[in-house]
C-alpha cells in the first residue's frame, strides 16, 4: 500500500502540472517502459483542469484524479472500494500562448522581469529570482519561451544549468509534434539530456525519453470533451486517511 501510494502521488503531481499546461481535452492510452525494458500500460483522461490516470501496481488497480485548480488529488482503489484525499499545490491553468510569470504567488523571493532576449532563435523573457536563508543568498535566472510559456534556459547560482532547444518538427500518430532536447548540467558532473515530443495543440508531451533510457508514450489519442463522472470519487467508497495521518499524534507510519 505504501509503495502504491508513493507511486500514485508521483503520478498525481505530474498530472497536475500537465493539466495546468493542457489546453485541449482528450483521452489516451499510456505506455511506460523502464530502463530494464519492463512495460506498464495505463489510461489517461484530460478534462477541464482535471486529470484521471488509471494503472496497476503489483497486481492492484488504482485510479488517480488530480484537480490542479483546487489543489486536491484522489487516490482510488476500486478493488477495496476506498479512496484517499491528498492536498497538493494548486496551479492555475495557463492560457495557450500566454507567457508564464514565474513571480506569481512567490513569497520570500525577490523576483523581477529583466527584458526580452532570443534563446536558440526563439523569443524569450528573462526573469531574475533571489532568496536568502541561513545567511546565504541564492539566485536563479530563467528565460521563458514567449510562445510556449516554458523555460528555455535556467541558470542557478550554484553553477547548475538547464537548457531546452527545439530539434525538429515530426509526426506522432499522425499528429504534428515538436521534438525538444533538455540538457541539465551540474558542477562536477557530466551533462545529461532527455527528449520530449510536445504536441502544441494538446499542450503536453506525448512521448519522452529519459537519460537512463526509460520512456513514456501516449497512444490512441482521442480529442474531445471528457465526461465529468471520470473525475469524481464513486458513490459509496470509503474514505481512508493517508499513511502519514493514520498514526496517533501525527507520528509517521512504521516502516
């Protein structure tokens, strides 16, 4: 149960982040492949700022519903007719074509817009952020793509850097997609790169490959409104407390 919940929370955070970017409702099958070649199949439904994922872990079916606008996620166990509710940071949806504002909602951080620059031939807006804690000041500079609203380059005061560049325009299941490469560099380490194929209409990656060789892919994409019932907890299901809340006095669950 604990392992299943941890994996589901990870899926929920990913889905919530994507729902803030997605501009079109759709459904698809998911195929995830580990670096060792193990394949896991599931389902994905994008509604109005809500996402439903279906999958299985160790033979147990689960459903994850993420509501990014309200900052709540539900982990549903159909086999047990039960569910858990978890709070997660709310993320307001970003309209298509509107540049992101990394300063929005920040507390204890100095953030300012510096100006416009071109990164890899793409128009971008430069932002500078800094914060102080424990007598140390940390800073970060971001270049946000004006068209996509995603970072093209991020540089931190610790020497780490991330840069994304458009490699090509390709097709995925008959849909026009953009192939992007993201390279992460950290002090004293070799740069590592990952690939993502972004569907501009859907506003989300439909394929990706991590540095370790693991990958994900959306197949059988069906664009159209999704029924509201997909994003609600079925009637009659028992509400369970998440493991970290199940022990008296707020003590963490035993390992």
